[in-house]
C-alpha cells in the first residue's frame, strides 16, 4: 500500500511537471513582458547544465546575487568560466520568480563568432524602448540567418552583423508604390548617413524578394543605375550613396553562407510587407522591426507616412541604439 501511495505521488508530480507552461519562442515581447526590467533572454544556445530551465523571454534579475540590467552586465558576470552560477529569474510565462544554477563554457559552433555565451541577451529596458508598431516578427530575436551581396563586392551573413550597430532596410519593388517607398527611404538615409555614422550606425539598404513578391531583384548594374537615378542632390551635387546590398541569385546563393545567430531562423521567411526596417545593436539583437508605413498621429510634425516611418527609425538608431 505504501509503495502504491508513493507511486501515485510520483505520478502526480510528473504530471504537474509536464503541465508546466512553456514560453512561446515566437511571442513578441510587449511592455508587460519587459517592464519588470533585468536582462531579457533573446535566445538560449544551451550549456553544460541548467540552461534547459531558462527560456526565451525570461528576465534575469540577478547573477550570483548581483543585480543585472543590461547585456553588458550579463557579460561582466562571466558565466562562461565553467563554474556554477546562480541566476535569479522572472519567468517569461508567469513572471513568477525562479532560481536556476547553470554551468557554462564558451561555445565554438558558431564561427566566426568567438566566446559565444549560453544566451543571447539584451537589457529589457533597452528592448522596451521601441514603439509597438516596430515590434514585428524578428523583434527581440538575435540576428537571423541571411546572405546578402554588396553591390561593391563581398558577402555578409547574419553572424557578421554582430559587433556593429546596423540600420537595415529590406525592400521590394513589386509595384510602383513599393518602389516609391524605397526611393523615399533611400533619400532620407542619404541625408542622415553622416549623423548615423557619427554614432557608429552602419546602413544596409538591401534589395530583396519578399515571400509575397512578384518581381526579381535587380542585378548590380541595374541597382547602381536605379540608385543614381533617384539620388539626392544638394546644390546640384549628388550626395554620397548609402551602402547597397541585394539578395543573391540562384547561382550565387550558398546555403553554407546563409548564417545567423539563431538556429534555422531566417530573415527572408520573416519578412512580410515592404519596406521593412531592422535595427540591430552591436550585440546582434533586433531592437526594431517595422514593416510598411506607419501613419503618424495628428500632433506629429511630419505627416507623410513614408517620411515619418524612416525618420522615426533613424532617430531611434541615432539616439537609442
């Protein structure tokens, strides 16, 4: 009888454990998910022990008793030294506190990145600075898998986006309206590129085929001609061109070069409406993902949706990224 009772107790405990709510890896972080502060877990890469109890969206409050608020705080805690470290966390699902002990060493399976931590992280307060309309699918994720060709030569992938602040515009030209939005965005970025460069923000103006697109991207020659046609002139002189990229064609595409900081999470599959804007911080975290145009409220100084959308992104990149 005692064995039977013990068996029932164990079965009940296992059932309860299996019913524990799990975080949705595709959930977009809103104010209610971030307002408690701390360090937001953007992606869990795993570790020797304990990391299976940490989920995307968890808010790390303390490491070994010391409060943490930013990604830099997380790095300073040096949890990759192979020793046990205690994390005090607020659950992504319930916001209930939990304590997890992890043991981690640097990961080596994401070349060319070195000293890769068990989690990609960002300060919750920093992430929460984006407006709601700039929180589309890739918001809060680490740099997704992508392969982009520079029209001046060379290829960039999602892992190479790590280490610099980036303002990425992905644009299609399926119809005249989409193309006109791209022209407007390009011209604003031409005017803003000096200010952005002064803050360490690199522009990437990427011509791609969206999942719902109908028209193949231009080649390098045509893209240069397109840029020259629509470039901004100041006093009769053309402003310097911003860095242009494009999606590789079928011959150029190399699956082995479509790399990112998360497993099997691609940029192209997560694009919805052109033009899309992605702002990535130097830690490779997507701090802004907007799509299409945002209609300004009546009290905004700029009332044209295309101008308003890109200028808001530029100001965020300049002042908050």
